[in-house]
């Protein structure tokens, strides 16, 4: 039982490049989430998905797109990376009162 | 006013001390209350969650919720250097699809 997994663990991009962050969960949860965490800013919600086939914007969605591929997988795409998107990205899944996080992707945009 | 308030610290205590971490909130619809521990450069780890008011104990950790005061606490007994981390409170209304609201986290150092 792996819980929530994320790939890659680290990534360096140049401004304007694109990439997709992958997330998968094996807990059969309906809801999945993408957060970014920056020093002094706490966890901020980018997008979330209440169930397969639905996605909704969170607090900071600009510059990102998401895909809920199936119940297990929820990906986050940066179409044209900017230095302001340098951050640590966490995926999470949730049922009722319990939300579980992945190990994170540390992204640097130069 | 933010939905969830938490003293960011830093909090420094000697080994063996009892630690009290607290959050206040404004949304009376919150039903589930969670505490996370986050070590440096790691993902948040769910420590405990509580439904509605009351206490919950797990080893050296006790979570308390007072919905009438909109106040939650996490107590750590016999604190250890390995407890040094950032502790985040979080809460939600409890549907399977709702957003979770996080406090900013309290940085704790337990000094040997």
C-alpha cells in the first residue's frame, strides 16, 4: 500500500518550458488535490477534483492545468513555466476527514 | 480575518516538556479537525483527526476540539527531539469532496 505517490521528486525547468507532474493514489479516494508550498505562504490549493471527471479551481490556479485521468491519477501541467512557479508541489487525496499527502515535487524554474 | 489562525512560533522547549499547539477558526460548519506533522523537506504527515467536539488520544499525542469556542489543540507529552517539526492544523466540513483549510503551521524545536 503506497498511499500517494508523485513523480518526479525534483525538476529544473527553464522559463517557458512545459512539464506535467504526476500523482497517483491507491486508497480508492474520490477526492484529489494539488497544493503548492512556499516559505511564509503555507499550503495553497491550486486545483482539486471531487471525483473522476470533475475538476475545480483552488486559490492559485493561474498558470496551471489539471487532468483527472481516472480515479487513481491526477496530473498537474505547467504549460509555460515562470520563475514564480518555483515551489514545492504536493498532491493529496481525501476521504471524509482524512487527507493524505504525497512526498512532494521540488520544482525550480530558472 | 483568516479562516484558520495558528501561532507560527517558533516554539522551543526542553526534552520531556509538555507541548501545547493551538488553532482558532471562524467557520462553524467545520466538522473534521486534523493535525499534521511536517519535517523539513518532507510532505505533511497526518498525525490525528477528530470528528466534532471532544478529545482523542494516540500515544503521547492528544487532540482536543472545542466547537463552542472554535478552538482546537494538540498536546504532546514527554516531548522528544524527534518531535521537532512544523505542525499544521487543518479542518474541513467533512464531505468527501470539500476543500481542507490549513493553518500556517507552528515550528517546534525540542532541545535535548
